[in-house]
């Protein structure tokens, strides 16, 4: 029988500290790829030693066979593994050779893509639209479209399946983990001269005519030159204007002239520019003024606006919010087409950021100004409910293409705003009052309750302690619900404010329809707050009675009424 010693001894604690320090020294971290040494191979498992770990992780031999390492491994050799967990709930180290290969494979694919390098692969199977290609080095699976299998039409591709051959990576989507490759590019490249000899044909400053757009990525656009070599035009070298992505400007297959701006003989790369073929248009920006109207050409239409040019190379974005004064969610392609000449006003010129802002709506008469002239604040106007949400109605105002904002709180002085909101639907005709116009913000606020008098105005000539006559509507344990005469408002006189004496503070003393007097205990018209009190009325009446019926001589005839005076006189005489 095995006897376990106490693990909390000082020696064991020192060993743990030493081991943890070693782990930290060797930077053993979860999620990293680490080379492990094979110490033992069985029929099912491979044992791996990784310096700094408390135990030896194991890898299923079928996993190694799956990635093509089953027959190549031997004791003493190193293999890369992904450290998934230093210690799971069973206290074991969890590693994966398959995941390590996939991660390293993706890194290699990225590097090859960035450097425009070919990779070695083999076609494993056919699929819809193309074939599946396996990366020989890492086992990663990639897609090759049918159009990219060969530069010549093929009746059959059976002779290509299972054959190791070179492929070019034409698309890499890291987010989705997808890779697209081309055999056609390699076949074409093999027919060309050596790349180094081709590059020697070029020098900095050369103009390349009719380069063909081959593809693009987030960092630039690739062009094919003379069916010989691919060159990159970096995103910053595409245009003097701001470009978010090459697909905003280019389409695959288009031809453009390029200027050679860099040659790297070691990496066999040529850098080109399109914008340097023409003078910097921003040098002409002094010809334009903020606030003036200019005709611009629509070059490209997107969902969020139109790319326009003041002159060739001097482009800007006409945002959809600057197309119309009143229309929301505009679809630009329904209003304009490429090539249209439209009038716009320059609203901003930022030389440092090389940014120009324009507006089309500023060339049109501001309907909010026209509306404000005809219907100033305080005016009444007929409207139709165009839409609604949980807290407001939107009302199309008269003949104008303007929506007024009607908040639920402005529907009624008396009723609950949510209940009032439910009474209205799209298409209802209502009259509203103009409460506020914000021309610059293009907003109009309207109200419905403001068409009538505010019932709180009943208290306009009242003050605290004033007496009002109210009618009892109902009573409950909380108090009395009352309504002042000729007033639309109802108030609650709390039980504690019914009487001075607690025994008399019973709501049941009063019946519906009974008229009683109460005093105003609180009045704040700005906050729309009024409180009534019968108790306060009693206190005021009692105070008035005391004041009315009492006098300075009151109580002189009572016994001992002059005792204090006599005692005071005696004290003064004794002192003398």
C-alpha cells in the first residue's frame, strides 16, 4: 500500500516555489505553441517532456497520424504542441499537436500571402465551384475556384488530383479561417521569365501602362504588369483623397497606369503609386472657399452617400445626411447616378487631414426657415400622425414635409401619458401647437394639451393658507379625494390632514357630494404641486379665534394672577 506524505511540509512548499519560478522563467503560458521532446511512444500514446511542467503531457498517436507525423516520430525528437491547459481538473497537462499545426499552418499561409509566395499543395477532392487543396506542409485545407485551376480550359482534372504542385494564395480571411488559392497563377508564372530578371527591367520613376487590377486587401491593391509580375499599390498611394478600402475605387480586371516608387531586389518586390501620376490636387484647394456653391461630379455611390470630385483627384464624400433637409434614411442611388453633376456647398476644408466636407441640402431652401416664418412658436397648425414609438408621436405638419415631435407628456394635462398615447394611431388628423423650433438641428416640438388652458391656472391667484371650497368625490383609508369648485383637478387630502384631533381624522366622516372647506398647505405652480388640508384650516381658525377674543388684561381676575409681580417687588425692596 502506498502511503502519501504530508504535502504541506516546508520542503514541498519550497519545491513548489522553485517549480513556479521555473515555469515563470521558461514563460510557460496557456495558449502558446511549445516544442516538446518525445520521451516514450506506445501503441496509443506519445509521452512528451516540456521543461517547467509538473507532469508529462500525452498526445494520442492517432492525432499525430492525422497530421501526417505518425511514421516520422521517434523518441528524442521534438514536436510542436499547443499548451491548452497547464493543469485541468484532473491535474493533467492538456496539449494538442493538431491545433499547433493548424495555428502554425495559418501563420505560414499569412506569411506566404503577404510576401506573395507560392505554397506546395495537392488537390484532394472536387467540390461545388472548384476543388479542395491540402497544404502539404501543414495539412490546412484551402479552396481553389474552378476558374483558377488552369489558364486553359480543361476537359478533366483527374490527372491533377493527388499531385503535389504549387499554388498561389489569392484570398485570406483570418476572421472566418478561409483561404482561397490559385493554380492558374503559378502556371502562368512558370511561363514567364525569372522574376529577378523581370524586376531589373524597371527603375524608380518608370511609368507602367495598363496594369490590370488582380485583387485587393485591406492594405492595398495588386496589379498584374505585362503578364509578368504582380505589383502592390499601397492604400496610401491609391489616391490623395481618403480611401477606406480599395474596393471603393477599383474593380478586378480594370486597367490603370502606375508609377514605380520603390524596388526591393532582395524581396523581389516593386512598389507603385497611382496618385503620384498627377499633381497633388490639394495644392489647388486655395481655389475653393467654405460656404460657396460648386458643381461636383458623382464618381461612386454607396449606401451612406456619394463620392464626388470637385476636379480630377480632388474628391470628397457627400454624406446621405447632407442630401436633404427633411428626408431620413435616404437611398442615394435612387436620387443620383454615376456621372451626374450636382451642386454642393463646401462646409469644411481641413488641410492637415486632407478632408473636404460638402452639402447638397445647403443649395436648397431650408424648409425649416420657411416653416418658422409662416408658423412661429406659439402658432397652431393641423397635422397628420406619420409614426409613433413608446414615448412620442410624429406629426406631419400641414403642407410641409416636416415632422413635429409630440412627446406623450404634452398630450394631456390630466390623463396618464401612456394611456393617452394609446388613443392615437398613424393617419389620425390632429391640431397641435408649435412649442419650439430648432432650425439648425432641424427639429420642431409640438404639443396638444397646450391648445387648452392649464387647469393649474385655477390656482394662479391663490396662495398658501387660502381657503377653498371642495367637493368630496370619494373616500378611503388613505384620505379624501376632493375637487375644488369650477376646477378640473382632483386632489387627495391625506388622512393625517383631515383634523387636528386624531380621533376626528376619519375619512368616513365625509360622504360623496359633500362640500367642505380646506386650506392650501403647499402651492408650487412651477412644479405643478398643490396640497390641501382641513387640519390646517382648523389650526388657522383656532389661531384667529385666540387672537380675536383675547386681550392684554385677559386673566387678571384669576387667583394668583398678580403673585409674580408682588414677589418681584418684594425682591427689589430687600435688595435696597
